[in-house]
C-alpha cells in the first residue's frame, strides 16, 4: 500500500512545506479502499458526500457530512465510503503554521479572553451547522473559477477559522499548537487500541510513524516478543472471553478476532489453550 502524502500529491510536487493555504475539492473513486495518508500540513476536512472511516493513532472515527474535522500533521489510515452509488466528495483546506500564526495574531483579542488548552489528540471533531454548510457551497463554487487566487483562499480560510473560533473557542487554534508525540506511552496506546482491528503490522508501524523494521524492533523491546505472536495471543485471549463469558459460538467469533476461516481459528485456539473452542466452552 503506497503512502499518499498530502498536499504534495495534489500540488504535483515533492516539496513538503506548504507556503500558504490550499483549497481542494476531492472526489474519491475507490470506495471502501483503505489508504495510508500522511498530512504534511494542517488540514480542515469538510465532507460533502459519503462517509469516512479514520484510524488516527489509537482512535477510530466515523464521520459524514454533518461534521467538520481538523487534522494535525501526521499519519492516518483512511477509508472512503460512497453514498447511494455516488462518489465520495470532500472539501480539504490545507494551511501552513505561518498562516495560522497570522490568523491568531489578527484575532488575538478573542484568544486573550480565554484560557489556553493542551490538546494532544490527532483530530478535533466539530459538528456542522448551517453556516458551515453555506461555507462549503461557496468554497466549491469558488474553486470552479480561475479567479480563486491565493489571496482569496487566505481570506476564505480566515473566514472559517474566525467562525469556528467564535463558536467553539480558542481550542480550535490551540489544537494545532501541539504536534503528535510518538513516545512509548503512545506507542503502547496505538498498539493496544488496534488489537482487534484488521490492520497489518506495516499499517500499525505507519500509525506509529515508523518503518516496518523499526516498528518490529521497537515492539520487541517493549513487549518482549514479535508483533505477530503478541497480536495472535491477545486475539485468542479475547476469543476465549467471548466464548466463555459471552457464550458466543465459535462460528460467530473467528472473524471478529481477525481469522480468515473457522478451521484456522480452531487450530490456533487449540495450540494456545490445549482445547478446541467448543471443548473450552464445555470445560
């Protein structure tokens, strides 16, 4: 799975430093296809059509066109889902730290009246409303014209930031002041939050901002065993809980804990516990 670096892919450049503001109308074509996304700039994502499923570090998120999402620069696993056969559409607004700082300086009188907050989450979720919906429409219409200059895009960015600031407080700008940390605490949070998610070792490493080899080496240092072995043991432990406490049938459990078929689940379960899933339930 290739890594999609944004906004560089959209700009057609390898330059990873966005100088100002970039509005982009994204139309998806591969629904239900998970992608590795690296945001190299701050981003406001406004859905127009469809839904999106995001794995952001140790958190899972589903959102649709009734919400506004703010993303910090970082790594995400993203799945776009079309709606009623219609392609996925979103409005993406990328902006540099410099533009954000200028905006904060311009509206400092609003910020000074509120206490600063430390927000270390990878995204900030804000419900949409009539104003945001009108902003989406006017932005999409502006993008259709050649006259939507960089200066106009900066003004349009200031418009949405000012509105969000007035409605939701300085958390909107404070959110971007704290970059994502990938220390041992968050390494373990990412790993353990994704035990039952059907993602690969390579994708786990991506969420931790590491190559596959670096991730496996760090994992062995932290947990004392390989990622595959540890993940298998944890999934089988959870299946034992579902079988014994929740009284679920083996045929209902195997997919939930990440196995492709029932026979491989039974074989792995017996190897770890010395009993088949059905025998384990009876005992």
